[in-house]
C-alpha cells in the first residue's frame, strides 16, 4: 500500500503538482544525495521505483519469490533518501517542547524549521523502507525452517550484542565531551576564535550544542538497557511499573529510529569531510562526527541483539532465544 500511494505521489509531481521535495523544492538540500532530481524525470523515477517495490512486496507476501530483492529497495529508502536533517529534527524537538517552559528555547526556531516538508518526506520514505524490511523479515522467518543459526544462538547474541552496546556508547560520549567543552568555553579541538565567532553569529549556539550532547549522553544510558536486566524488567524505582516486563517495542522502535538517523547523519558528515578541505588543527569539528556511522551500526546491532533475545517462540516449535537475565 505504501508503494502504491507514494508512487501515485511521484506521478503527480511529474505532472506538475506542487511539493516536490528535492532539488528546487528543497532550499536546504545541498547535503542530500538526491538534490540533483527534478520534478519531471524525478517524479517518474519515483513512480517506477514504487511499482517495482509494490511488485516485490506482493511476491514476497505470497511466497512467490525469495525475500532478498526487498533488501536493496529498503536500503535505498532508509539510507539513501534521508540525510542529517532527520537527526537535527529529533534533537531539536524536545528542546522546542520543553524549552519554552524554562525560557531557553532557541530564539526564532519553530517546528516548521525543525521539520520542513522535505525532511518530513524523508521520514515517510524511511518508514516505507522499514515496513518493507519488516515484511521481508516476517516472511523469511515464516518460510525458514531454522529457528536459530550460529550467530543468533543465545551465547553468540550475548557476546556480539554486548560489544555492539560498548561501541554505541563510546562514540557519542566522545562527541559529547567536545560539545560540553565548547559550551563551557573550552576550545577542545577548535580555536578560541572559532568559539567567539560562532557565539557572535548565533548567540547561545554552544549552549544548544551542549544540550544536544547531554541528550546524546542520556541516550547512551538508555543504550546500556539493551543488555541490562532493567532493559527487560522495569526497575524497582519506577512506581506502578516495577517488576513488569518492558514491552520490547518500547526499546526497539526508538533505538532503531536513532540508529538509522545517526548512520545517515554520519555518512553525510563523512561525505562532506572527504569532499572538502580538512583542517587537522580543527579536529573537533569533524573527527567526532566521522565515527557516527560506527555508532549507528553499533546501535543497530545492539537493537537486533535485544530483539533476538526477546522475540516470540519460533513458529516451527523450537524455543526462542532466552534472555540474559
């Protein structure tokens, strides 16, 4: 259904309907891989892509073909269409919601600024890719007689899942340390002139950066829950919930969304760094971000490990993977 609806939207853009979200329709799209698209050819290309996607989805759900053709289609929607602005929107949204209560929301920033239509479109495309991936996974598991392979057995999952969590915690903490330093006026990895000019151009910018770094650090703590008991059973200090099992999707959905956003953002930063001139003395502006793809992959792997531990019993009658306690 998603492919049919979005394919119709592509045809409408090709025929002249407003709202084409790339190229001339995206004034801030210079970081997008699809910024070269134009409404005419681009709209018809979208329609063709969606017709292929609809055909693959139909065939997979009818077990008329293997699921592997779904993966490249899902990858395009999840990793090629989105760019770094999704993570920016996710970071600024809590600030826009809570900030006004304390009088420290960024001046002039609105939800329309954080989530312009081209970025909302990226979210819709990523959602379509996730729906396709979920469909492929569900039907692969239904048609596969193996309930666990070597890498999905409990002891293996516990091993690589814990390593993935360590990676997903270390990388953002490195980033956070630099942004906290800037918020305190310490030129870690940059020059004092850089901090002064940034503050003069956008007052409060380094404090906002420190807030985003703190949000990332909070995310690190939550990431630890993917391999801790309190990530599966609500802890005692949570009245009304303590002792109850944590719904798996409560952890899987946000962790999955952030892993995608971080990976895409990291790829954008790496691409910009490789095509531009890197100043080694200003390593704070690019080095922490260069590791973000590793952060995204680590978080995605940790989320997958959490899912494997907590998924329902195998449909072929064998037990599901056990939890880690």
